[in-house]
């Protein structure tokens, strides 16, 4: 008779402790998906971005070369058009063959699963345990923050792109495929291109080359599939910011451009914004590189992402889903260092990101373009947080960390 030692395999109770949270995550994703379907069927509202994706997928499936002429008009009367490269429309083709309600349910479930994967990747990159229970708690905790809730409400793609970039840039730095995720993400939506510059500044030539090759490959695939639309997009359509927003002053545009427009109460701030955006981009990349040189590639990725959000002409509230890994990092390392101030700061930021959902009420007064006095503080909250974070990192003598081993003391 063979006697198995306790180390021969995981104990039943341990397997149960792992299986229950994992099952709960799937149940959570299913419940969110079911809730979105019920809300959509009962109101006919929301999920405007996903409706645009589906409209573009249907138009592209028709093969008539009018991907960027197709528009969707929501229940609020706002008309939106597709603004991503043709490669993104290629990936979105499955939406053309399902109903709007089915697409919303599937997209919402996949988004929650991707969000959980982001939490897990952030926990791993922060040096914490990645057990199913921790991932479940983290996912539940970040669901109410407005960037995430808003992302779910419009049916955005940002969480998927963030996951791809995180897995790519916080994994094995010596991987021959490092940078490919950045290239593919940029091929879907151009904003991750800032990470190519980040890799170049780090002198990671191979990774930058892989990212560039991946990006060019997506453009090539898009051209082979939709040549007319590709010429239209890459020939100047990508610069048409009017297709993204009619007025940068809207409170939901949390970028430097939007903040300057709100401060000056004018949509025409390009002369001021361009030089400030260049300076912000340079300073932010320097801070990000400094963090990596100090031994913290995760913090470097977050600093680069924050820089991209600030300098983009339009950074919607749901683009700030990068607050999720940032909150995970702050809480994990703050608790590890025994720094209650850091943990408290993380909690305060969580409250701020949740409370920013009140921005949706501003539109009820008839406009969300004109602000005065103290309103200019809370309507620029994300921009202020972004600059404060980069400023704090710039003042640290060793990037993000001050500990001798590079793992502790970063918040002291």
C-alpha cells in the first residue's frame, strides 16, 4: 500500500478555498452581465461606445468602404462615429453577428473578467499574493470607482488594452516578445503608442522594435482587409478630434487639454496646450524611466500611462481605468511598509474616484462646459491627481522607492 505524504498534492480544504473565490469571480461577472442586459432592455440607454463598435462592425462587414461614415445616434441624440484604426474593426467583427443586447451581455462579462485579470497582474507586479480570494476582493473594491463603472456603462475597450500592456511590460524583461502587446494595443487604439517612446527612452531597443513591428503589422492587416478605409484613416482621419468630442471643456474630458479649456472657459486653447503637453510628455517619460532605473518597472509603467492620459487631447473618465493598478500598488506597498498614511491616501483616492460619478449630475443643469471657482477643483480632479503623482515621483531621490533593496520605503 502506498502512503501519500501531505506534500503530495494540495489538500482538499485548500483546493476548496481556491475554488470558491474563483467561482465567485465568475458569478460576479455573470451577475454584472445580467444586470447590464436588464438595464439595457428596460431603458434602451447607455453602452453608446459599444453601439458604435457594433455599428462599425456591421458597416465593415458590408465591404463598401464606408467604415468611417457609419454613425450611431443614442437616445440622448448624440451622434457618434468610429474613431479607431481599421484593425480594431476587424477584431470587432463578431459584434456584427449578434444582437445589441447579446453583445452588451457578452462584452460586460468579458470586461469584468479582464478587470479581475488586471487586479491579479497588479498584485503580482506589486509583489503581493495573487490568490483567487485577493483577486476577488480587489475586483469588487474597484468596480464602484467611476472610471471602471463608467467604462462598463459605455462599453469601452480600455480595460482590455490596459491588461495587454500590463502583461507585456510587467512580465519577463528578457522575453523576446516583449513589446508585442504594446504594438497590438496601439493597433487597436493609438493611445498606447506612448509606451513605444517609453521603451526607446529606456534603451530597450529590441522591445521597442517588436512593439513597432507589431503596430505596423496591425496597420498592414487593416489595409489588406479595408484598403479604402485605411487610406482615409491614416491619411488624416486620425487627426480629426472633432469626431471624438465637440468641445474639450466637458467635465468628462480629464486631460490637460480639457483642464486648460475649463480654466479659460474656451475650446480654443491649442496655442497654450501644445507646448505644455510637450513639456508634460517629456517630464513624465523622464519620471517613468527614473522609476525603472530605481528598480521599479511597475511604477514606471504607471507613470508612463499617467503621462499619456494627461497629454492626450481627450482623455475620457473611463480612460482613467489605470487608477486600478495604481490603487492596488499604493495599498499593497503601503501596508507592507506599515505606512498608514499611504494606505489612507489610497483609501482617499478610492473615495475620490467613486465620488467623481457625481459629474454625471452636472449635465442635468443643462450644460457641463462652464465652471467657476471651487468647481474648477473638483471638475479637474483626475488631472490634479495625475500631476500630483508625477510630481511626487519626480521629487523622490531614487524614483519611486527609497529602500535599499528596492522593495520597501517607497512611500516614506
